C-alpha cells in the first residue's frame, strides 16, 4: 500500500501502473523501429524520470539528449510563452527523433518544439507522452505513443512538479487545490 503525501488529493497512477505502462510503451517503440537507431529527446525537467525509465525498456541503439523549454513558470496555467532555456547538444539532421514528454495539456509546448525540430531536417519526429490531459482546447498534435489519458486537474509526481516540488513522488497524483489556491 502506497503512503500518500499529505498535499495529494488522490493517486491517479501508482508506481506499479507507471512501471507496467512505461514498459509497454518501450516495447512498442522497439517493435515499431526495428533496424533504426533513435535520438531520444527529453524535455526537462518534467520528462526526465519518464525518459530514464522509458529508454531502459527500448532495446534499440539510441542516444539521449535534453532540451529545456519553459511555458509554465511556477504557476499552474500555461503562459503561452515558450522559451528555449537549453538546446540540444547533438544535431538532429537525418536522425529519427523521439520526443519524450511528461504531459500534453494545451499542446502549446509540443507544437512549438516540433516546429522548431522539424526546421532542423530530421529523418522523422515522433512523440511519446506519458500523459495526455482531457482538455477542451488542445493543439492538434500527432502523438504516436500516449501512456495514459488523465483528467484536467493539476497533477504532480514522477517528474511533474508544482513550484519545483513533488517531482520525487514515485506515483502520479492530483495536487490538493489548497496548496496553490
Ligand atoms: P502545454 O499546455 O504547453 O503544457 O501542453 C505542457 C507542459 O506544461 C506542464 N504541465 C503540467 N505540469 N502538472 C504539472 O506538473 C500538470 O498538471 C501540468 N499540466 C501541464 C508540463 O511541464 C508540460 O510539459
Ligand atoms: Mg514540462
């Protein structure tokens, strides 16, 4: 039985749920990309834990690289402003790029990122997002791999934060409104 942090309203995905689903995603990605090598790009900081677990379930030659972009600041609503805080170290030209994202909400962050990477002439770009929020307005993004659909609530854990806290929770849960209201 998982002990729940006092700031969490309810657990959405347990450690076991996450392990099982991320493993399935890794195996699917492996099956879909036989004979290829991948450049797996993680969007810091939220996706770092997901990517670390995902790549250990992909049995293909791959490289890992990191980008940091910001659209949220310390708040809970998308600002609509996307800035590159840290760019990739490697070139994406001619590579099969797999973006590992933590959560797709309005889609602003990913659509910006995909346009940006597409302009660098990769062989292909695909997205693996751990979570996709059921929101009203979402940019039309082709996400080949989606871990879980999740409710439109503010969630934390397994890499996801509120004001840089809760990333280390091993499960994903809904943050109590009293924490940020
Ligand atoms: P957009 O709206 O651009 O947002 O798709 C994607 C980014 O926003 C962050 N985000 C969240 N972070 N709990 C979080 O901790 C959430 O419920 C949440 N919703 C969006 C996240 O950084 C994601 O990359
Ligand atoms: Mg993020």
